[in-house]
C-alpha cells in the first residue's frame, strides 16, 4: 500500500480498532486515522474502538467519540487495525473485525505474520503512527491529526530515546512540528507525568526488585492485593519496566503485575543483547526485540524462573 486511499474505494463505512490495553502509539495511530477519515472522507461513516483509553490522551481531538465496546453488531465495509500484532490482540472491536467485509492491518511489530486481508507491516518503523503517516497525504495532515501521530511516535520511541528511533522518525517529527503540534506539553502530560499514587507504586516496585543472573537481569512485580491497596490498575503501571531497564549492568528487565490471582501480565525490556520478543513469543505473547510482553500463570517465582531460563539461553 502506498496511500490509504487505495483501500477506501467504494467503501461507505469504516471501523478502526487498536489492541488491548491501548498504549500511546495505539491511541495515536487509531485517532490519527479516525480524524483523517472524518475530515477528508466525510461521506464514509467512521467509528473508532479502543478499550478504555487513558484520560491522559484526552487532549486528542475526538477523544470523547471513542467507542469502548462493540455494543451492537455493525457490519463495516472495511475494518482497519492500527498497532495490532495478531488477531487475539484486537480486544473490544474483535467482533466488528470478524464481520467486516474487508480488513486491513497497519502495524510495525516484527511478530506480526499478517492476520487481515491487506497487511501493511513495516517492521523497522518506530511506531504504527509513523507507518500510518507514510500512508497519508501530507497536505491533508492538520494540527489535530499531526498531534495524534506525534503522540504515537513519542510513546513508542520513549521520546526519541529507544533504538527504534531512526532518521525517518526524526524527519517525520520535524514535519509534524511544522503543523504546530504542542510538543512540550504532549511529552510532559502524556508521557512523563505520573500521579502521586503511580509514583508511590513505582517506588515500591523498584525498592522490592531483585537482581538476577549476576546482575544482568532485574525483576520487579506487584501482587493483586497490593494493587487493590493502592487502587491502581494495569494501565497505571506503565513506565516501571522502563525504569528497571535503566539499572546499570542490566541486559533484561522483567516487570509483571497480577491481573487476577496467579495470572500475570508480563512486560519485558532489553538493552540489546537479549531479544525479548523471542522470550515473549515462547510464552504465547509477542512484541519487539527490545520491548515485548506476554501473559503467564503460577506463582511469582514460577514466572521469574520460567522467564529467566529463556533469557539465560540468550546471554
Ligand atoms: P508492554 O510491555 O505491555 O508495554 O508491551 C511491549 C510490547 O509487547 C508492545 O509492543 C506490545 O504490543 C507487545 N505485547 C505486550 N503484551 C503482549 C501479548 N500478550 N501478546 C503479544 N504482544 C504483546
Ligand atoms: Mn502498542
Ligand atoms: Mn506500537
């Protein structure tokens, strides 16, 4: 695909959906596409589905129009996913994806083997937002659309910090800046800012973390009862694994929280030597070389031991 217009011919209705627990790139890419279609294809009826997106993204235009569930069965002419690496990651809009007449997937996960009819996956792009931007007419990208794309890029690159940042990413960011994106505010409010409680929880996880494999690996976790005590949910814990990764000498960082008794959402981060995507895929998850995730069951020590075994193989 060279331009999004290629898949829009004869289309009267479009559904857009991201992945479960939508992150900044997921929200940014889906919202950018939504705003673009609403503005430039007003005759197409467009809906957007995202599972409970974080309030910190509420500065995005159209944020309140996001549908948080597939309440009535709608058959779309076309369903487009952004930042979704496999069918089982679609979440709230899964049904609409299955019943749509055509499906398109716009993504950047190396673990994505293509689950839609048209799969536009650029494995070396920083973010799904950058992949999407390449498919848009640049003169049709207004400030609101640019703000959504910029949000996605800064979240998946850790504000241009991670290895997935490349010259093209910075070029695109420059073009978006020309559109008047309020970049300082976005970076502060959507990326770095934490609530007092979030900081407290991060502090506790860091204090209780353990170093493993001669200091090459670090693990931190939080149990369900402690999440209840602080009144936090999974989405409040973003950023903890990134901080663990920044520990001197560490090659791989593991962070997991207990979704329900003995069920954990695991996040993995690498400083380059370990391909954590391989580890996550081994346990039924996926992601990128330096950032991946999966779901696991058992005790805290089962999770650590099982993951450690896979990481050790790569060290
Ligand atoms: P997270 O640790 O949740 O921030 O996720 C890091 C990366 O791994 C993201 O790009 C996710 O899309 C991917 N990922 C996380 N969890 C899973 C999972 N259960 N299955 C597939 N990919 C995942
Ligand atoms: Mn994502
Ligand atoms: Mn992404």
